[in-house]
């Protein structure tokens, strides 16, 4: 049964689609209104990362550092050290891609409360192609001590996450996509850092997803209902800290896990889930992501199809896990 707090028009032909960047921009202005210590920095990407509304409303709290991502991280760390709450924005391939060492040493090592916003992540940057498609960023950030890593499922969750990380006194990484994505949630859908949400109940297998892959997981689960296969779908928007309680519960109750992410299959959400379950409750786990390849130019939907990140491929993964599950529990 699907969560009643999701968008009731989720599967309609005229389903609402909004960019996660829009939700972030709205949340950022609200965070600035709530707390005068919130400041924003960007690396010559004010419009693209949707911080222009904040810059216009709070010009004295906005810093344009130019095309200098290493400096972006160092300045943000310094502002945090004197009590500010800096949000630093760029494309994910540049931040954390280009300034990872500065994030590691000046932000995480000192446990500074800097909010790193990596926009244009994943495959959906269209013609920009491989050089601008961050498929390794979660792996880079998840490994850093003190870092919180969040990959919201839609624009509304991005807005909620922005407001929540503004209150959290530790480094945070918020991963955003560029293009419009399906609005799955509503203002009443729960969001809490470190807490995964069950978007659909099921007993035969669990799909754990993040970002826009949650929608693809719901499509797969909906189709499999016709074959009497009951799929639990979990939105795991907080990749670190992982909601171990929810994942362990799903593992115990369904006996098989499929993870899905718009990221390299290595090092991201799937790796985090597999690492945890291998030591707590070893069961079949199938990780669906980009298989050790760079992206390329193309429309978002075309690229998801090419790299196997659609409901069709998730169904294949689910059926694989069900076969593995039967073998696993029957000896």
C-alpha cells in the first residue's frame, strides 16, 4: 500500500514536475529569514544554483568568490569558525569534485558547520555531458568524518532538507539535480535527517532508493503488483547517517534488498547499505547504479534508459533478488 502522505497525482499524466534547485532556493530564503547568521557563497553560479533570490533579499550576506572552488571552501570554513552558517554552492563536479581536499581539511577536520550544495549532480545535465555529470560525489562525501550526506527525492524534500541542515551544527552535503523531476511528496510528507521513509509497504522484497530514482522504484513496485509481487519502497534521502533501524527492519521482514541511485554503483547508497547489512544481517543485495562508466551528452530520460536506471531495470533487479532470496533461504 502506497503512503497516503505522498502526492495523490503521483502517477497521473499531468504529474507536477519541479527542479530540486527551485525547492532549495525557496528553502534558503526561508532559512535566511529565520536565522540572520545564514550566509551564502557561490563560485560564479548564482543563477544556476538558484541563490539569486537570497542574494537580492540579503545582499550583505552574499559572497561571490568567482571561479575558485578551493577558495570557496576555505572562505566558508572561516565564516563558520566565527559563528556564521555558510551555504556554499556550485556544480557537484566542481564542489566537491574540485575542492575535496579543502572540504576535508578546512571543513570536516575542524567540524565546521558548512553546508555544501552540489547542484547538477547525476546524469541529467543534458548536452553538458560527462565532464559535468557528477556520478562520484556521494562516494567522495560519504567517506569524510563528520559529514552528513543528503540526496532529496524531489523539490519539496530539497526545501525541507535545506531548512533542516541550516539548524544542524556540522558539515552537510546536499545533492541536487538540474532538470525538473516528479514531485512525489507533499508538505505533509515527513522528512527528518537520518530517517528513511517507507513510501510503499511490501513484504516480498525492498527497494531502497534516493533522488529521482525513488519515483522509478515506485513505478516498478506498481507494475509488479499486477504479478502479486509485494515490493516495499524506501526513500533513503539521508545516505549518511544511514537509517540502520529501518534498513535492518526491511531486511528482516522482506529478506532481499535492491538499491537504486543515479550515481556510480560503487561507493554510494548501495555500498552504504551493503556494508551495513554484511555485518548485521547478510541477505541478497542488488546494487543498481552506473556501472563504472562516465556519462555522456543526451536528454535525461535517454540517459536513464541507457544506463539502466529505469523502472524496467529495477524490475529485473527485483526478480534477480527474489531468485537469490529463494536460494539463500532454502539452502
